[in-house]
């Protein structure tokens, strides 16, 4: 049970991920400086989600963990999203 | 008989402590999740005021702090690889860099907050209550609560990593038994993920 | 690590002494002792809660002031609610029976993190002390009701800070217990015990633990915001500063509705254990019960708005919450059908735990069906905030959880203390308690439909007769409670020794001695292909 193989992530993977994250940060700063009206919020949130995905998958090792870990994370995020949506059924239609 | 019992006691299950850490991270996510719900509801109700108030925040400091956290996340992740590669010295250096970056983040935050205080912007301040709209009061209320709670998590995460460094030095965390290090890393990434959302929501979307 | 100390396998956990005196308890990381520590601390608090409840009923025996004035009444129902909800029914079954039985039922020697388990108990005590401090010190006992609704919770001049902080701390204890249970169930099941061979009580604890984990933090941050609001005036829920008090209600119920399932799911789990044992039959619809447990846990997360139908929520939200609420009725009904079907053609043995289980089903049905009245938009407007609501949730929270709790304690009593109680007194206690319970809460349905509002110390003359019946019921019920408790306490010390398996139960806890040894199993059991939890 305790002899589960551990995958050693090479350092360069982390460096590439970091570079990607920094580039995404600059993109999101740039995007919000252009006036896209309603799309600014959406754009910034989508970029933040992509960044989160990278952190979860590589830094937090979800890519190398057993699948049920990913299922749990996905489930929790889905529950949270559903709660926000249901809350907005009140505020959006009020 | 005695044999199996002893075996069971000394049984070290890194998978169990990892699940435990993830579950704890879920609770932290939902703790901040509550605040994100509040933020989105109030932003929806006061779009213009939030737009105006966000202009008061300094994007540059926010961006610098974002980069700092991203780099520190990388170093702590590398520390896990380092200990797996049995390179204790590199592990300690990487963890040390993470702690230093955390301190730099907090120093930045300190200057940012004091600048706000100097402008008379803090919860319950006269400037806030007399001169600003209700939406702006909400924005700054949330700003202080969310970044404050986040800073508290930075401090906890930092303490956790220092704790792990001590354990590595004492050889209680070593290449065969490093779940604690991995868990401190997971916690640190959580702090990073939360900031990834705080940054655009407060500093960028103006 | 430190395995040099040999733990004997022939000494029961109650006789095993590692430290001196009380330190055997408060330093013990044995899940069984921790479970009992929860039981004893909870029982103490429970008597405080019962006394406050009796005081309220006495006040309501006649219109006008009887024994207390309005402010005192507000304080009494607040403290009664905070104690009963946050300290008794939410941790009740998971912390007591979950701790005691979960590792044994899945064939483990302890929970995954025993020290964390002990820490949860300390956090629980800390939270309880904070709440008690808010009563004893400061200017005025909290008077907001257990819901701490904004904006009153930061306008009220009473000593609310320690009470709210106490509720926050208690939430922490609940989270850590849940976390511990999930990891324990994932990693420590006996070899061969696959998910679908796990008994139903552990299954219900698994569903419960997820709710504890995912819902509690939301109320944690909400209560924290109320504290910050009181101390710094940040304005998050204060309409004067732009906040929306209804948002507080959303966040509060995002936790507090699922909290009802933290209470009731393990209660249902315990019933699912008792019924197969006393019918000597495989549980009917094992998988359906698991499925309904998970469905209740999941859907229950999205129905919180039914507490807010009159708060000024949007119409769309109202329909949605109403429909979702009705959906929860389906898995609950599935469970009831399965329990009844298990009894069908079984060899039922009418013993105390079975009486409790059977009456649980009856009481739970009344509570559940009256819940539909409150979940439907049109009827809810009519009975909202009346005594009807109080009757409904006491049938669920006290009837459901309480009957299951007493059933569970009579069922596992011989296992826990290794002695038998006096059956005659136990049955008498059950009968008196049930009669008192029905007399106490049934009139409230009527009163609510007649329009008597809740949370008032006074009422109109026309409600007098039903209120007298209700108050008399409270006395009868308390009398029954006294019989039950005295019988159990006496028997724990002086009862005749119990066998290993007095009821012929088939789950793993009945394969170890009564009371179990420190590490539960001499040899970790192995589940074969054909083994299952209820093979009669
Ligand atoms: Cu509810």
C-alpha cells in the first residue's frame, strides 16, 4: 500500500510552467487595459482559471496523482460553481 | 501476532496525509469561496462604484506581488523534486528562497496597506463613510478582508515551510519520508491560487 | 515510530491505563475514548439545553409573563438554539458513535489521524466554553436567535462576540472530524472490504463528512465577517453601508441547511444498522440506501433558499429552491421504503433499539412530510415563522436525530461498556419519552396553522389550551429522559456483563470483545469474496 511509485518532476518542467504563468499574468494586465467593456471581467477570469489549472496540474502534482484526486478537486470546484450560480438566481432576477 | 501490530503502528502512509492535506485545502477554498460569492454579488450590484474604487489600487505593486508568489510557488515545488533526488542542500535552499519571497510579499503588502491608511481609507474611516459611495465602501471593506485574510495565510504557509525546514535539518523529513514537505508545498500553492484570483478582481478589472 | 510500547490485546480500552487518572481520558488518542469524551461533554451540555427548553415551555404555559420577560425569553431561545444545534445535534452522532464505531466497523485500529482527532475534541470544548462565556460575562446574553441574522447581530448590544466566535470554533472541530473520517474511510478499510462491502453507518458518515468539509467553511467566513462588522464596521452586511442583509442569509443557510444533513444522515445510518440486526435479515436495497445517502448529501447542498422564501428573494430563485427541496424528499423516501422492506418477512425481535428505530421512522415521516408544507411556496408564506416551523424542525432535528441517537446508544451500549441495561426500564423510558415528545410538539403544528408566531414570550388567549398540552408534554418527555439516562448510567456501572454479540449483529464491531480492546482487533479482519456487512 505504501510502496506507491512517486514520479519525480524534472526542474525544467517547473521553469516552463512558471514562464507560462508569468506570460499569462502580463496578458491579463494587457487585456484589462484595453476597453473591452463586459468582456474584461470574463477575459481576466478565464486567464486566472487557466493559471489555476496550470498550478493545480503541475505545481500541485495532480497530473501525477491518482485519478480520484482529480475527481475530488473537480467535484469541489463544480459544487462551488453551482453555489455561485444558484445564488445569482436571486440577484440576477431580483 | 505482536509482529503485525507493530507493523501497523509504524505504518507510514504518505497517501493518507496527502488526502488529508487536500481535504484541508478544499475547506480553505470554500472559506475564500464565501468571500468570492460576496464579492461577485456586490460587484454585480455596484458595477460603477467597484470600477471607480479599483482605480485607487496600484496595479504595479499587485503585479510584482503576483510574480513573487508565482516564483515562490515554483521554488517550493522544486524542493519536492530536490528531496526526491536526495539533494538535501538544494531542498533547503529552495525552501529558504520561498520563505524570503514570502517575506518580500508581506513587506510589499505592508507598504500598500499603509499607503491606503495614509489616504484615510480603512474600515470605518471618516473619509470612507462621508466621501465615498456605498459601493466603494463595500469594495474597500472586501479589499481589506480578502487581502488581509490572504496575508494571514501567507504567514501560516511561511511558518509551515520554516517548520518543514527545521524537520529537514533534523532529518525527520528525508528522501524516504517527505510527505510533510509535499504538504507544505500544496498549502503554499493554495495561497498562490487564491492570489491568482484576487489580483485580477481587485487590481485589474477597473 | 514509537512502537516499543506493547499494547495488550486482552485488556479492554476502558481498563487500559497509560497515564494517571483523568489523563487517561484527556490525553488519550484512542478513538473509543475520544468518542466517549464527546458523549459525556455533550450530555452535560444537553441537560443545559433541555433546562432552557423547559423554561421556555413553562413561560408559554399561560399568556403574558409567567416566569420571564421578553428579553430573557429572547436570550433563552438563543442559547437553547446555539447549544442544541452547534454542540449537540451537529456533532452528535458523528463525533460520538462515528468516533467510537467507524474504525471498528471498517476493520481499522484507529482513525487516520488520532492526534488530530483528540485536537478536534479540544477545539469542541473551547468553542463550547466560548459560548458559555458569552452567557456568564459581559453585558447581556445574546438575543439574536441561533441564526445570528444581520443586521441585528451587529446592532444588538448583547455579548455576541464570544458566542459567534464560539460557533466559528465549533465549526473547526466539525471540519477536522470530517476530514479525519474521509481519510480513514479511503485508506484504512480492512483488506477486501471494497466500497460496496462497507456497512451503511460508515457510508452515512462518509457523506456527512463531505458536507462538514465543504459547507462549514462558508459559515465560518460568514461568522468571521459578522465579528469584523461588529469590531471594525467594514460594512459587508450593513445596509447603511451598502451591504445586503439577505446575502448574509444566503451564506448562513448555504451551511446551515446542509448542516441538517450532517445531523440526519448519520442518524439514518444508525437506523440502517439497527433494522437488519433486529429483523435478522439482509438490508433491503443496500445500494439504493448508499445512493440515497450520497444524493441527499449532494442535493441538500443546493436547497438552502427554502429558509428565505419571505425574505424578498427573486421569484426565479424561489421556484428553483422549492423544486430542489422537493427533490430531496425522493432519496429520503427511498430510505424509508428500504427500511420497511427490510422488516417485511424478517424475524423481528422487539427489543429496545428496534422500538427506537421504528418510532424514528414514524417521527421522521411526520417531520419530513411537514417539511413539504414549508418547501412549497404558497403554503410556506402562510406558516413561515410560526410555531409550525418549530414543530417541523423539532420533529426532524430532535425527533429524527434524538430517536436515532437513543436507538444507537441502546444498540451499541453492550459493546461500548460491556454491560447490559435493564430492558424493562429502557422500554418504559422509550414509551414515556415518545408520548411526551408527541404531546410537546404536535400541538405546535396546530398552533402554527392558527397563526401563533414563533419566538414570542407571549400569545393571544385563543392559543392557551394547545400551549398547556405542549407544556405538559415537555414535562412528560423530560421524565422519560430521566428514566432513560438513569437506567443507562446505572447499567454502565452495575449492569450484568454483556456478551460479545448479544443481538447477533453481522457487522465487524460484533466480532470483537465487549468492550473492545485498545486496538480493536487482534488481527485485522480480511473480507473474502463472499463476505458482506449483512450476511444473514
Ligand atoms: Cu433547510
